[in-house]
C-alpha cells in the first residue's frame, strides 16, 4: 500500500521506504483519487473492494496505524488510503470478514468513518462487426445504454471495438452482446475485467467427466485461482489467477500431480490466436472475396453496356432483339447484375434495414437507395421493352453492379489502411521475447540448473538469466551481474542505461554487453509493456471532443443527402419537362426522366459520412501509437486535443526540473553537540520520511559514520512523530525533542535564528542549495546544505517552449532564494516558492481563472492535486515509479524533452484531424454539386453513378491515408546520444 505523499523542497512527510513494496507496485495504476480500486467481475466473487471516507487523518502516521489494524483483521488483503482526502479502499474476502467489521476496526483506531456504498462495476471489451460510419457507433452506444445495468459505453469506429462498464449483478456479457446483435451488428468478446492474469492450458489424459470434475475442483480450491473455464470438447482450460499468489507453472504442476493412478494428466501452454489480428484478417479477406466475386459479374456488365457497343461490329450482337425491344444485351446485363445486387450486396440491405429500424440512417441506406433505384428502374425498362413494341429506354444495370464493386473495393483498401494505423502498437506487443532462461538456485544462491521456458510461464520471484544480445524477458530487478540495457523500444531513449544489482529493468528491452540475473517482480498484466499496450488501447477507444462535430453532422447527414438527391432529380426532371434545357443535352438512348434519375443517384452515392467518422479516430490511433513508441503515453483523445491549446507549462522543481537525487554538500554545527550525535539525532527524525531530501540527510549521516569508522547498532525510535506539511518533521528521540525542516518550521516553533544561521542560509540559497535546519530541545543545533542538480536538458526545453509561444512557470515548496537560483539557471522568468501541494493546485486554478490553458509537469505521485487541477497533467518518471492516477499524459522516461514532444505531437495531430475534415467535408461540399450536374450545362461534365461510387470509396481511403502520415512524426528535440 502506498499513501499519497506531499512533496516539495523543504517539505518532509512521514512514510516508509520499502524497495520491495515499490517493486510490487504496478507500473500503471487506475485513476482513483489516490486509493487503489480493484474491479470485481461476475466471474470473480472471491475478492471485493469496499470504499470508505475516513475523517481526522492528519498525516501518514495516521494512515499507518489504520493500515496495521486492518491488516490484522482476517480476510483483509490490501489497504489503500489517501492522505489528501481521507478516501480508503479495502480489498477483502467476503467469506472471512464483512464491511461492518472493517468499519468497526477503523472506528476502534479512533477515526470517524463513513462507508461509501458503490456498485460492483465490471468492464468488458467487445469487437463490433458491421459498423460503417459514426451513425452506427452512436446507434450501438444508445442501444447499450438502454440495457439495465450498463453504466457507461464507448464505441470506437476506427478501432471497431466497444468498452462497456456494467453492473454484473444486473446484466452479464451475454446480455450485452445480445443487445448489440439486436441492433443489427455482430459482437465478439475481446476481454473482460477477469482477464487481468489468464493462462490457457491444453490438457491430455483427461478422458472422462470424472477427470474433468477432479481437475476443476482442484483448481477452484487452489490458492490464488479466481476463475476456471473448461472446454472438454477441445480439452482446454482457461484459468484466471492472482500473480502475487500463484502462476502458470504452479498450476500446470498442480494439474499433473492430481493424476489418479495409471492415468496421467498432462498440461501444456496453449496460446490462442490474437483476436484482433484474426478478426482483421478475416474482415480483409471477406471484403477482398466479395469484391472479386462482384468483379466476376460487374466487369462483363460494364463491357456489355459501355465498351462493346462502341466497337463495331464486335458489339452488334448485343443489340439483337429477342422479343419486341428486349435485346440480348439487356437480358445479359440483368442476369449478371442480379447476383451482385442481391447476393454480394446483401450486406447493404441488412445494414440499411437495421439502421432504419433504429430510426437512423447510415451509408448502407444511401448505397441501398442508390443501387435499388438504378436496378429496379432498369427492371422496369426491361419489362416495358418486352411488353411494348415501340418503347425505347436505357437500363442502368452497370450503375448498380459497378457501384457495389467500387464500394467494396474502397472498404477493402480502407480496412488494409486502418490496419496500419495500429502498427506502432503492434510493434510494442511484439517486443516481448517468446522464451526465457529460468535459473534454479540452491540455498546458497548458486545456480543448480538452467531451463528454457516460454515467457508466459514466468512467475513472480523467478530468477531469469539474460545473456548479451537478448531481450529482457520480464520486468524485474537485477540481482547479479552488470550490463547496459537499450530501453529505446520502451522509452524512446537511445542511450543505453547501465544496470547493476538493485537496478530495475523493463521487459522487452535489449541487453547489450553483459550477462545479468533478473528477479521477476511484475508479470502478466502488471508488466510495463502490457500496461503500456492497455493504456494505448484505451486511449484509441476514447472519443476526442473534436469528434463531436462529426457526430453532429453525421446525425443529419444521410437524411439531408436523400432530400438533396430527390430535389436534384425533381429539378432536372421538371426542367426537362418544361423545356428549360435543349434536347441535345440528353445523351443518346436516354430520356429526360433517366437523365434526372442518374443525377439523383449520383448525389446519393457520392455523399459519404464514413470519411467524416474516420477523420478523428484514425488520427488519434496513429498518434497515440506513435507517442507510445517514443515514450509518451497519451491517455485519450481528450488529453491529445487539450494539449495543443496549452499556453503555459507549470513545472514542479524536485525530480522534474532537477535530477531528484539530492546530496548533502556540507554540514555545520551551531551548538556544542558533536557531529556524531548531531547526525544521529537528525537521522532518527528523518528515517521515517521518504522525501528525497530526508534520504539525502540519512545517507550523509551513514557515510559520515562509515568515514570515522563507527556505526550505531540501530536507529533510535522516534516518539510523537509529526509531519508539518511544507515545513518539516518533529519528534522525540530519547529525551530530546528534535525538529528538522526549513526556516518556516523554525519560526512557527519559535526557534531563534541567530545571524550566523541566517548568513549560512543566505550563502547556500544563493548557490541554489536547500538548507535543512536542525533544532534540538528548542535551540538551533546545526544545518545541512543540500543540492539537487538541474537536469541538463531543462534549459533547452524551456527555451524551445518559449519559441513555441508557451510560457514556463516553476512551482516549488522550496524557499524563494533557492527557487530563484534554479529558475535563473533554466531560464524561467516566473516562479512560486514555498508552495504546498494543495497550494500548487491553487496557483494553477488562478492561472486558469485568467483564461490560460495550463499543463502541469510533475512526478505524478506527490503532485497529484496539481495534475488533476491542470487542463493537461503530465506525469514524468521512469520504470515502476511512474504513477498515472492523476495524469493525462505519462512521460515514461525522466526527460523533459518529452514535454515538448507531447505538446508538439498534439499540435500535429489536431492539424492532421483538421486536414482530414477538410478532405471529408470539402469532398462532399464539392462532390455533391458536381454529382447534381452543376457543371453539366457549362462543360458537359457529369458523374455517372458508378464513378460517383468510386469517388465515395476514395474519400474514406484518403482520410485514412492522411492520418497514416503521422507515422513519419519525428521529435522536435532529440536527447544527446551517448
């Protein structure tokens, strides 16, 4: 459990620094106001999460006492408490304890508590089939929101997926899929909340129902197993498990050890095909096959209607009359066009039927109207030609057949192009190696054996050997060996990073020149690579606000087009009837009605709402994938859109503008205490704080003791420990009262600062150093001067932001003099010093009150109030220390250049979206009048319906290809190469 900590230079807070806990903390945590929320699904009822509002929490010492009491309660698994707002999330086993018992325990600890009753909310992702435009996605969203138990539904057109939040006690996934299918679309489950850690196993030796029951019962009762699904027909089992308790190898061993007598059970890893890739491949093949079948019939229709009649005498046979005015050409075109219209084009009928049944209209409606009008008018011409001896008419079978062919070709090319929009994400998923070298160690830590296993079988605490040139197989910590690891595929940083025992490594990165042993700390869905992929997928599904424009337009687009098409036909037909244009305008073998009909059909089919619907999501997909490959994780279209309007960037100081690893550069005494005693008392007080400056003081004291050849047996306990937010800490060490903090703490505690002390403080602050003052028993005892180097790229980033028209501001809890020195070094003109975490949020709100769009850059943990308050929150950090609860954008590596990358990528993406809208809207604005015949009286140019259909297909393809140009995005700033 990790409570939200306050931060800032000069601020000291209580907290434990447990590296093991840090390694176990997930890389990317859900936004929950500081308290971890565990989703409980219908399939997983063994664990529940209760939320509480706890009063009178003053510091992390309060949270520590509550945690310790709750963890002693049987059935409580994890506890997360936010210091800032008092919210707590307690994960427990319902069979062992109850919400009331948890509440009573907190009250027994002396804190008022209120239970926040919340429904269990599960999440599932579904692959949607049959969507054509934004009107389809809106229809599915409306249908889902009408289902009892569905709380939220987001449908992504470009990704062709839906993310549904629902109450599993009211509705299940089957009911959600049924509602989608009832709307006329297909739906297949991609993943559910229960898929956090899942393994698929192939079983052998399981021949009877009794064997199946034995294995299922064994797995259900196994510790750490949450859910089991068995498919006896395929002899496969799917297991959801808690990676902190068990793992795939343990489960395989459990199954094999359950073998009864001579009948031996065998379980092997089974890797199912990736659902998205197989669905995309299937859809691509479907459109390709439909297009080819359509061409088989459409090409002869085109030849018989437009090519051969112009090649005398080769096409004369088509004019041979079979009966009255029914010719061979008419009959052949009818026969060949009918399969295209009703078999190949069946999908348009089905789509149009379901759209109209939902009282909406989409592209299917336009295509169905256009092709049916052409087809059935042609049938009318044939019937009339058969019955009347002197009737002459022109059929439009080639219009219907070729229109369907070109639309299918356009959809095929569009799907192929859309597949490339997620190339960056696909490359990320392929980074993890397939196999790993598992080491078995004896009690003395010596290697007993090596075994090559699938990376999917790695469990927490396994020791994995990584040889030079191999990819790191798992997130973990180096326990032996030294090397340099190239993390550019995850962080975008080309410079190899040195790794020694104790350093963390990320799965998927490349080990360069040394052999290292890595202890697995994050496996399955907890791994950095897995969570990055999940985050990017969620971002690609989210709808950007700019998409609302397309949604509003598409809602009225199709009905408007139908009205315009009818008016076009009516105007041309009426003009012909009253003689407003000469007879020679009418092509040979046509009459006034047919000419007007062609113009009307062309208007129907050239208008395309698909291009509008794809303008935003395809650009967001490419941008988020490209950003992820360069170490910038954007949480959604909303964040992407907001970032391009940023005019002010507010930087935290410690760990953001500075390296974040302070060091004591000098220590001075102002009293009769010896340096040993002074350091011991300061260390005792600071040992309870996880603040970087506190660690620097403790490390300095240890080095000093080591230097003089002595070290205390243990650090003395501190009584009455208290945190003074933004000022420091106080406590009682033995019989002495110790205060460690900044000038503000000393003044509020009425500690006199003599001129000698003031001079020391002034001299160090002018050098951008922070002074940590120590008072013992009410008198100034001494001080430490701490420095935190400025990041080498900080000045360049601030300068580049200024060239982009963006103002940089620094906020820090440090004193004014130190803040001024740091600001001067990096080129920042405006800064706020001695500001608490809540005060940072207030400063941001003040800026927003002046109409400024503000981005906040902080470490994502202690700056969470400011990150939430900002229009765009950017969490900067590296490895497992990245926390994204409050951030909109996560910068994986601790490099300020990515602030520029995030804003610049946002600007280029929004510019690309606007260009897409120009393509889509401009195409319709220009195309529809031309299709309606506005140029025909002056130039004789008209668009036949089949050519209008080709133009419609090209519009969607042009928008997707426009978005794909973002794949060539390059960072405006590049880090120095090592």
